[in-house]
């Protein structure tokens, strides 16, 4: 179904390639806007299309540079609201600051709530997000949130690979539910790794619940950031006799010395989606496969625009 002329989709500078792919799926042009930077690095956004009374969407991940992309998103929302858009939906393929979602020690912020407040205060009417670090972040917004999962995209990829003797491994206890869903979809065994965090970037895998000896292992997580979790988990399952090791995540953040760790880790393939543009050094690893979530996000945008169910997209998964 072709979206009608009342829809306008704009892109920030965070991931314009993904926005173009979404617009191609919907058969609509990317909204015309000018984004400039003043000499003092302040951002200026001007919508060149008429948006009065239109249903508007802004696609902008808050990936690195996080603060710049976040501020650009807020300014874009404000520009559309002041231009009398009928509704402004913020499409956030990757939601930065989501990991600070609670006070785990004294005198620390809850940045996930802070950013949710900023987006709401800027004037957004709705949020469309993909694989938030924790599902409860939805509750930090005082506006409707459609929370999508990349599981159908990633799961279909591995189903089509027809890997034999699969064991799905959860790289940590907190990811067990997600791993369990993948194990069910792939008709595979399930194993769980118990880990201990030593520092923000260093993870120590402690024990493996289940068996991986002689098996092909697939590990799923919401993101690969510093690489400590997946690299440590890969080394542990390799020591326990795993054959090939596949790692998949929705968001390829690849920060710090992640590339160095991934090069040294016994991982045969790394699968991520295009929520975050990949740097050249990541592509140079030679074992990274990128799946597109453009159709997933595009279909959700179409359904929101047409007031159709979004959750029904995942019924068969």
C-alpha cells in the first residue's frame, strides 16, 4: 500500500541512508530540510517542505556523536511543531543514553528518563523505537511508544542459513528471554552464561549453564558496544568445545577498543542491523554482515500513519 501525500518523512544526519531506504519502501520522497551548523557549532534546522496539517516522521538515531545527534533531533521536533505539523512521530532506530535507566548507586542520573523528558518537552507526539536496551524505558515517556524488535529480521537470516546442530547461547542472564525466543524460532537448544562485570568495559564470564560441545553456537544481544560481553562469551564457549560461533545484535555500536577485541575473539560471523552507520574500520573486519531494518521500520510507519495495528506485525514471529 502506498502512503498518501499527507505523510512527510524527514531525516537527521544520524543515518540518512536508512531513512532513504525507509522512504523507498514506502514510495515517498525524503522530506526536504536544511541542516546547518553555525560557526560556534550550534545547529539550525529548517523544513523546506510545507508540513502544516501533515503527519510527520523524523528518523534519527542518537548514536555517536550522541549529544550532537540528540540535539539535532530536539531542534527538528521543535521546527516541525512550530510549523504546525498535525502529528510528529520520532523514529529512533537506536536510543542512546538508554543504559543509564536506574540508580544503581548514589548520586548518579537516570539519563534514559531525562532524554525521554526532553523529547516529550520538545513537542513529539509519539515515539517509534527499535530494541531499547531495556523494555521498561518505554514507561519513561509520557507519550505513546511503539517498541519494535529486530528479531524477525535477524531470526529469518539465521533460519535461511540452515545451520545444523545449533545451540542458542544467552551471553548474560538478563538476555535469557530474548535468547529463549530465538531458540524456539530456530528449534535449537538453549544455554546461558553467567557473567560478572569488573569495569564498564571489562566482563568476566563465570559459568555456562547448558552444553555447547560439538555444537554451532549463535549468540544474540541488543547491542555490541565495547565487545566485552560477546568476546568473553565466545572465548568461554570455544573452551567448552563449540564449533562455529555466530554473534548477532540489533545495534552495532562498536565503541572503545571493540574492534581489537573482535579481531582476536574466536567469532566466525558478526551480524548487526543498519540502525547505526558502520565505520570503515568495522567493515574492514571482514566478518560483519549488515541486515536492513528499513522495511520493518517502514511498515511500522505506514501502520501508524494509517492507524493500523503495529503489534500484529510480530504475531507470526
